[in-house]
């Protein structure tokens, strides 16, 4: 697991991507994850592999970690919750995600413009040179150096809170 995240942090594709999403489904304890080799990996060090210092190609881009793993040994017994069903048959307790927006989201096949076609020839923000088509020559850009936070744009979603086991239910998800 440790080697995999380090190799992922170095990928050239990050220059062209808009974000990085890492999903970890494993075993764990408070602040460690266990890989297939059963070697514990410190979770904070794991996340640090994608920080601004260790993954400069991801600076300014969201880095999302979704973790399905225990974070301790305490058991959450849950609470009872009554769900009202109109037809007497159990149904989902929540509407499908974003279903309230579905009437506003319609595909438009008549519009050929999309992000790929609009920006396919845009210069990379990391490049030092770009091509000036109107003058047919390469132009040197001046680079401005600025400090950025080391641990910016990182979101961590965990199936459970610290010190608790993570429950998996094939019908209703994890908690």
C-alpha cells in the first residue's frame, strides 16, 4: 500500500487531471491502515504522500480520500430509527443522491463544446513556454514563485469515527 501511494503521487497524468480520488477498502486501527502484506501504514503519512510538497503536480487540485476501514475496536451498536413506508414495503430511507436536481440536468447533444474541446490546446499552468499562434513563435513566460499550503485541498471521508470499528452492510452501506 505504501509503495502504491508513493508511485501514484509521482504520476505524470496529474499534470492533466483536475483532482485525485483515492479509495481505500482495508482493515485498520486508530491511525493505521493494513495493506495486503499486513504491514501497518500510518494514515497521516499515507495522506501526506499527496500533499503539495510530495505531489507538486497536484497543487491546487482536490485530493479526496475515501476510507472504508476500522479506526479502532469500539463497537457502535447504532440506534433504532422508524422509517415510514407508504405501501407497507421497505424502501430506501433517502432519495437517490442528487435526484432532486435531475429535472435540471439534461444532456445537450447539440452543443459540441465541452471542457475537452475548449481546453485541449490550452497551455499547462506548469509550462514555462507557450506557442503564440498569431506571431508564430515561442514566448517565454515569467514565473512567479509563491508559497502554497502543504496540506491544502485535502478531503478525507471515513466510514467511521476514531476508535470505532467500521460496519459493512451489503444492503444499506457502511457505518
